[in-house]
C-alpha cells in the first residue's frame, strides 16, 4: 500500500512550457484534490474530484487543468507555465465522508520552479 | 465562506514543556470538521488530530490534544512534553460537514514551532 504518490518530486520549467504533474493513490478513495503551497499562504485548493469523470474548480484554478479517468489517477496539467505557478504542489485523497473523520492523505509534494 | 486564522507565525518552546498553538475559524455551517497537520522540514503533510463540530469531548491523540471551544470558534492544538522532533510547521484546517463540499480543506497560514533543547 503506497498511499498517495506524486511524480516528479522536482521540476524546472521555462515560461510557456507545458507539463503534467502525476498523482496516484491505491486506497480506492473517491475524493482527490490538488493544492498548492506558497510561502506564508498555507495550502490552497486548485481542483478536486469526487469520482472518476467528475472534476470541479477550487480556490485557485486558473492556469491548471485536471481530468479523472480512473479512481486511482488524478493528473494536474499546466498548459503554459508562468512564474506565478512556482510553488509546491500537493495531491491528496480521502474516502467518502460516511463517518466523522474524512482524513485527507497527502502525497509527498512536487516542487515546481518556472523560470 | 470558511476562514481559518492562525495568529502565531512562530512559536518557541523548551523541550519537555507543553505548548498551545492557536486556531480560530469562521463558518456559518453547523456541521464541520477541524484538522491539524504537521509539516516538518522534509515537506510532507502529516495528519495529527481531528475534531468534529458535534463531538462533545475534545479529541486526543497521544501527546496531541485539541482544545475545542465551539462558542469561541477556536480549535487550539496542545502538544504536551515537547520533543525536538516536534519542530515543524503546523497547519489548522477545516472541512465543511455536509453537502458536496465535505472533502475540501481550507487551511490557515500555519505556525512554525521551534523546540529548544
């Protein structure tokens, strides 16, 4: 049971380049989310998914696309990278909130630098 | 909209002493959940403790306890017998308890805790 995995761990892009951050979980969780962490800002929600084929925007969705073709995978796409997207990106997953605790499990993060 | 406020950017504590990290929240929901996460310098997010809005007792997990004061909308984290390994950034977060938003976390800006030997 690997939990939530993210690749790559580090990435440097030039302005205008595109890339996909990968996220996978093996806990059969329905809910998956992407957050970005910037200094002094805490974590902010980018996009989320409540199940395969269903995605929606979070607090800071501009410049990012997502899709959810399987329960396990939830990739985050940067179509045209900008320096403002320099950040640490976390993927998280959780089970449906049928009980009191829907702890979100976080991946190790991807540190992205856009030059 | 939900909001989490952590007013202490940084805190210092002596090893073996207790420390309280403050968290206040703002929500109009009756049902919600409150979390604390620890982020060491290595960067991963580690779940510490959870408190539901309808829980009558304060949550405890080992050396961690959550001082939940619903009327004051506060959910302070208490760490007893601090250890050097407790040095980290601590985040308070909230999730709505009903409807389609009960999995989206709203985070505070964090408190950097330093434990001195």
